C-alpha cells in the first residue's frame, strides 16, 4: 500500500467534488481528510504513470502564502519517502 500525504496550503480546503473524483478511481483504497492534510491510500503503484488532481477552495485569505508539501511513502516501509512541494496556481 502507498500513502500520499498532501499538506494543504494555508487557508485552503479540499472540495467535496475533488474527494468524489478521487474516491471513484480504482487505485484509491481510502481517503482521510484532516484539518490541514489529506491522506490518499493507494492499493499499489506500478510502472504506469498516475496523475492525481486535488481541487482546493480558498476559505481564508492568507498573505505571503508558502508552498506546502506532498509526501509519498510505502505504508510498510516508510523510510523510502519522496517529498515534493507545490504552491497556489490560478483559479
């Protein structure tokens, strides 16, 4: 099992539409939404490229918005962690 941990940008929440689209993908086993983070549990990954789009909605205006992190790890071997970051883009 693979876990994608998406820290949300300050002042943003994931939309319910985005959650529904993710839940309808066969590779997605479970989604947990916390206050500032979304956990996406995947059955497994293979060599095929996968794209996940999270639609975020700004609920609080934040100045000097800092990038947020995305972490990907194997549930059973969390030491092999991949970390990236993202920042707000367009509307």
